[in-house]
C-alpha cells in the first residue's frame, strides 16, 4: 500500500491558496476507482465507438476530461477549485450524452445540462454565502467550523443533481437512454460518484452542519432509494432498469455517509467502489446484449446465456454484487451501511432492507429476461471477445474485492476511525 | 493449514479442478467428497473432546472466525456422508442431463459452503457463507429442465428474503451492542424489544433455509425441473441440517427461547401449520417428486414444533428429527429418482407394479416411507415421539394450546402415512403398465446409496437411544435431556418382529396364499387385467379436494395464492407502478413546465431586448445610478 501512496505522492501541496491539491488514503481510493472505471470505459470505447473524425476526437477528449474532473474533485482542497472541476464534469456529461446527435439524444443531453447547471448555480450561491460568512473556501480552514442551514442546503442541491437523487434525478434515465454504453458506465462509475465524493469531503470530513440536516439527508436517501427501486422493477428496457437501479444505489451511499458512524462511513466508502465497478460492468454488459440482439426492450430479449455463457456468468456476478450477496463486495458495503443506519434509527434500517429487496427483485428480472429462457430474436450478432473480457474483469474485481475485503477495509479504516473520532 | 480450512478447501478445490478439467469432473468431485468425509470424520471425533477455535481475519473489528463444537461436529459428519452418497448416485443418474459440468461444480461448492456455515463461530461469518450458498443454489437450480429459471428465481426471492432478514438482524445486533457470537457464555434472554426483533429476523432466515411455511414455495417448484439428486441433496437434507442447526443455535445457545412464552407459541404455531398445510397439499399431488417435496416441507414442522417447545426433550427431538428426516427424505428422493431414471417418467399415472423388478429400490422406498410416516420401530417414530413428549411437557407447565399442537402433529403423521400409501401403491404395487414391462433394477451406483440410507433408518430407529441419541444429539445440547418416556426401541422391535413372524405363519398356513377367486360382477362385463382397467393412485384422495373449505384452500394453494414470493413480487411491483405513475411522472412534468416557464420568460424578455444600443446604454446608466445610490446610502 505504501508503494502506491509513494507513487502518487507527486500530488503535493500547491503553492497558491486557490490551486491547492492534496489528499490521503481516502482520496487515493476514490481516484483509483475513477481511473479504473475510466480506463475500462476507454478501452471499450476504442473498440466500440465509430463516427466521423471530429466527433470521435471530441468524444475521447471529453471522456478523459470527465475522468480528470473526477480526480480534480477528489484531490482539490478548495471549494472554488472543486466547483470548477464540477462544472467541467457537467460540461463533459452534456457532450458525451448527446454523442449520437439524434433529436432525442440532444434533448437528453440538454436535460442533463440544464438540471446539473441549474443546481450547480444554486451551489455557487451556497459557496458565496460560505465565503461571505467564513471568509474562506479552503477545506483546511473550514475544518470543524459549523455552517448554517442555508448554504448547506444549497450546496446539497448541487450534489443531489449530480448524484441523481430524488427530486433531481429526472435527467439521469433520459441520459442513460441516449448515451453510448461506455458513457453510461462512466456516468454511473464516475459522474454519479463525484457528488458522493463532494458530500463526503465537505459534509463528513470538513464542516459541521446542524444534526437535523444529516437526518433529513438520510431520510431523503432512503425514500429516493425505495422510489427508484420500485420504478426499476417496472422498467421496460435494460437501460431504464439500470438507470433507476443506479439512482436507488446512490441512496445507500448517502445513507451510509450521512449517519457519520464508523461502520456506516466505511460501508458507504466501500459501496462507492462496489457500485462503480459492478454497475459500470453491468452497463457494458447490457450494451453488448443490446448490440447483439438489436433491441433493449426486455420483453424481446432472452436466451443470452446460451449465446454467450461467459458474459452471462460475469453479468450474474455483477448483478449479485449490486444486490449484495456474499462473498461479493456489495455485501460487505451493504452490511456496513445497514449497521450505520441501525445505529441511528430502526426505521432507516427497515427502509434500507426493503430497498435491498427491490434490488434483488429487479436484478432477478433483468437476468431472467436478458439471459435465461428462450431466445426471442433469432439473429444474435457475434459479440467481441475483448469486450466480454472487460466485463469479466469487472466481475473479477467485484469477486476479489469481496473475498479480500479486508484489503480495502484495512486501507481505509484508520482514516475513517480518526474521522469519526473527530466528530 | 488449519484443519478447518482444509475441510472447506478440499471440496472447493475439487470443484474448481473438475470445472476446469471437465473430462475428469466425476473423479475430482468424488475424490473431493470422500477426502472431505475423512476430514469431517476426524473433526467430528475431535469435537467430542472439546471446543476448538480459529480466527481467520478481522474486518473492521468484526472477526471472521471458525469454531468446532459438538453440535456442529456431528452435523458436519452427516453433511459429508450425504455428499458422498448423493455424488455416487449422480454418476449414473446425471448422465443424460445437460449442464453437468456446472452441476458438479455447484455440488462441490455447496458442500464447501455448508462446511463453512457449520464451522462459523459468529453470525457474521455464518451470513457470508449462508449467502454464498444461496448464490450456488441459484446456479444449481438453473441446471434443469426447461423452465428451471422460474424455480431458481423463486428460490432466490424467498431464501434471499430470509437472507436479508438475517442481514438486518445481524446489523441490529452489531449496532445495538448485542453479541453475534454463536456460543456465548450465557444465552441472551428474550425480554427486550431489540433482542426479540433480532431473534425473529434471524429465525426467519433459518426457517427460509429449512423451508418452513410460508417460506417453502420454491421447493415444490424446483421439484418440477430439477434432478432428483439436487432435491435429495439440497432441500431434503442439507437445507434441513443447516436451517434447523441455525434455529437450534439461536434458540438454545445465542438466545434463550425458554424465556419468552409468546415467541415459543408463535414458533409452534408455524410448525403446526407447516405440518398440516404441506401434508394436505401432498395428498393431492400427481407427480412423485412434487409429492415428496411437499413432505420435505411438512416434516420441517415437527422440527420447528420440537424446538418451539423450549423443553430439553422437545429440542432434542426436533434436532433428532432433523437428522432422521435428512436420512429418509434423501432415501426417498433417491429411490424415486431410480424409478424415474429407469422408467423415464415421474407421473404417478404412468407408474405401477415396479416392486417385483426393482426389489432393492422398493425395499429402500418402503423403509423410508414407513420411517417418515413414523411407524415404530423406525427412526422417524422415535424423534416424533420425543417431539410429542415435549409438547405434552409444556401442557404440564400450563400451556393451554398444547392439545392443538399435539393433535396437529399426530394428524400430520396419519396423513403422511396416507399419502405414502398412495405412492407405494402407485409406484411399486398395483398393476404394471404395459410400457414398463422391461424395466430393471437400477445400477450399483444407484441402489447402494439408497440401501445405505434405508438401513440407516432402521438402525437409527432400533438403536435410537444407545447410538444416535447418545453419540450425536445429547452431547450437542447444553442441557440434560431426560430419556424419552417409556419407549424401549429394542424391545418394541422384537415385539414388532414377533408380530410380523406370527403374521407370516398365519399367512403361510392359512388361506392367505390361496385367496378364493371368484368372478366379480360388473354389469355383466368380464374385467380384463389390461391397460384399460389399471387402477392408478392419483385419485386416491380426490375426496379431500371435494371437502368444503379444505378443498378450496388446496385449490388456492395449487394456484399459488399462498405463495409468499408471488405476494412479495406483486406488492413490490405494485408499489413500483405507483411510484412510476405518480412521482416519476409528476417530477418529469414538473421539470418540463419549469423549462417551459423559463422559455416563456425568455420570450417575454425578448420584447424588452430589442437590440437597440441606446436602450442598453440607458439600462447601464440606470443600473450604475442605483449601484452608487446603494453604495452611498449603505
């Protein structure tokens, strides 16, 4: 572990109070997740993305920019710098979502842009209020300060939009319907996690907010998780199901982090890794199935396991990781979040378990419809073996992360312990 | 390497090797199972001596640890025995099935996972392997006939529901400072709300595994599509061993069930309903496997009843019944599987008269059927007897409900016998259909495991007190069990044998061998013993279906009205529909209107913004003026 940290130690303190990057283990953990998901999406895109020259160049530029902005949010030590990276991500999401340029794609991209941009404008107002009240936006100087309700809520609205939670998730299903598969993977692996990262860095690690705020966040997270889980159960397309599933899972992460307890925070952090890897893998797999069968409607799919057994097994592992079945990584994350939730309120725990039950049901539905039973479409195009390997890689990471879960836990636990102890 | 790890890793490695080198999968899995039997026996022997512990790793302060004591020791041994016997049976039986590569892989993983569950020292460790077993179960149920995904999905929903309940229970214990150790110094009393909730949640997980009502519906569903070996291994023996093991652990070691009368009554009610409900469903079945699978549910009721009494004799009886049930139910599934393999069908209508051609299978089936019906001196009788004793004992302690439980248990036993008479008649006795004239006894690999299981049924019944109870059951409980009443199995056996001898003498000397044969008068028709006049067993108990309330309930049951997974799915899907059609649409529309509003506002502004320079200059001036006024005044 120390080798990895040394390798990344060039990320030192910046000279200027504004252009300030730094981070410890938790930041490295997030950055590695983003880099991994970004790399896999990039490799997938290299094979899959075809188009006119300029368009492809733009695509890859924004793909890399999205990863860069994610890492920027992770390491930046100044709220204004975070905001800049945040807006770059918004911009990249917009350009990537409308890649195919049909009317619906452009509309989906515009939705993504308007919702995110509108919310981040409110966030900027929140930052301005903090600057006005505390005379600084540096995270190091803000540490331990108590800020009032208004800026906290305004900043949180920005987070809600990016991390697609209840009142502001509407852009996400549209974006997933339009975007190419690797972009979907990036959205759920990186773009959605950026909001979680900011929430963690600002509300959990740095400032203090009124207790009612965090309880409200936890309640909102559970409601969002339940509602999105229910909608996912009734989704008609693979992408629709996975999109609402992402919204539902984000609720678990907020739940774990909001109730600042040792197991909850640890579980929330593990959840980011588990979900980023598993959901990105699922989107890639769904993309392959769609391309092969020529449709995304679940009622028209079927029999994928016979056509591509390897893809089917890998997808099963990824789906079970999202559901939270041991020995996969998702299980340990979910257990941590649940312990955190129950430390605070029994109702939170019950809500979370019902949301988990939704996850189980819609994942069974997805797998049964797409992979089991008889094939509905007779012409199943061959699947690129390299792309299947990428999905298998994601499945292996989910499995290895679960079997060797003590690895990431040991990597994170000291920092989490000091963090929770500080509260 | 620690012996615990060896025991878990041997079948795991054998399974993975067999999966990679598909050609040698039979050899690898058999060697793995036999080796693990050897190690399991050593551990069992060791467990007589005392408790041994081993901590693997600590995750965020929660240990992943293993422990061996006398309760887990003997169940380990039996899991290994069943593994070997059923694998032996599979080699021939599974030949014509598709997906056997996956089948052997999953079988070995199931074996490894079960060892790990039994060796788990705390609930966290147990839950990890418990869930892993569920994943494997999903895989193994997918190996089956067309439509297997329905059963697999149902199992995943129901057992997954139980898993999530356990997850919540364990998280509750961890969050509220409860103990998750499976063998604490003093069992926790069940007085305060958190503890009761945790116990109920954990018990739901255990009951879902054991297949108690209403968490049973995946078992009959799986019997339609899965091979008989899977049914014999997982729902019939392993799941009972593991589920009842956990229930015993929870109610005797972790919590003290005796401290809460209401919980005990609830548990016993679940048991009584399971016994009766499932056996009624079994009566009217038309397929052998499905009928057997309902009995696999019904018998769980006795175990739950026994443990629910909270008395030492009842708990010991429940535990002994678990052991007996896995033996005879595995025997029943395997011998029925032999008949199915040799005839190619498992429909009761198409079977009949096989007893003469398949004597060993017939014998095994007969013994196991009598054992499950609780006929003395077989093992099923002894354990049921102990459960009855337990129920009578709580009656003595002032429980007003005890006659209800006792009647349910005894009535269940009678109905079990009735439904097995139907099976015995329609598979092995009765008239043989012409199509089955050339059926022979199953091969060596098929009858040896079944015969071993049947002989074990006899041995465990005749020598019940001196062998299985004394070496397996009594040492594994932390309390002293009073011997079960005045039942003397050896003496009783002798009396039964004498009775049978007298009967044989009467049969041989009397008129039994030469019954008076006369032409029966049926409207003047001469009855030919041919296909037309063959009496099958399907219609034995159709009168049950015509009973006023029971019949309706059975029909609802057959149509899935009491299927918990249907209920869960329906309610969840309904909720999903409500969310989608209200909240989601509302939000979507709301944002669209908001967008429209902004757009309209923009259009409004466009009347002001005409593009004339003078207007903008004027606006800048006015703005600057306001700015300065505010600055000067403020």
